[in-house]
C-alpha cells in the first residue's frame, strides 16, 4: 500500500464527520507509541509549555542517572539515547524556545556529568555540536531572549 500525500489526507479529513475524526485519532494512538505521545502533547500539554519543559527535564535527570558509566562506549550510547529522546520531544512542540531550553539543559547535565566528558573526543564533539546548533537557533529569537540565552551559553563555554 502506498501512502497518499498530505494534501489528499487533508481534503479527506475535511469531508469526515466529527465522530469519524475521533475514531481515526483513537485508531492512530493504538498503533505507535509516538502517535500516542504526540496526541498527549497536543491535547493536554501544549497549553502549559513550562510544565512540559519541566517534566522533560525531570525525565532527563532520571535518564542521566541510569547511564552505565563502566566505559565511555556505554556512556556515549546512553547520552545519544537521551539526545534522541529530547529531539523527539522537540518535534512535538515545534517551539524554538522549548528546543533551546531543552538542549541547554542537556548540555548543562552533560558538562557536569561524571566521569568528565573531556576524556572522550566523541562526547566533547557532541557537546560542541549541540551548543553551536543552539547558538544558531538563538539568532532567530527576540533580542531579550537572545541575551538571556547567550548568558547561559557563555556559562557553558
């Protein structure tokens, strides 16, 4: 089966009734965990972005505690898993401020992580890459926000 374009899906959804749309949403939520998470964000958490960010930060804290610190190989795998999860949450929100907040929080946690990431070239490069991507995204924000976020970045550098 070949998937149709977004335009075709949009026109088809316009023709459906409210009950049919609800049934489609519920059916989508049953098939994939990401679909259910996205629906949860859209229905319950999109109105309270600050709470959404703080909940994710708590989850990041827990994930950093669970990282296996025996070798840098396992640390790298754990850090990449956390970053992948953060990027998923960022895709749900689509807000630049949320993205910057979460990546900066991740970088703070990574910088303070023990054993130090300075002993691993891969982890240092990942840290630098995330900081530079945040710096590029900050330039798209309002001047006041740019200043506040730049202070946080300077502290991390």
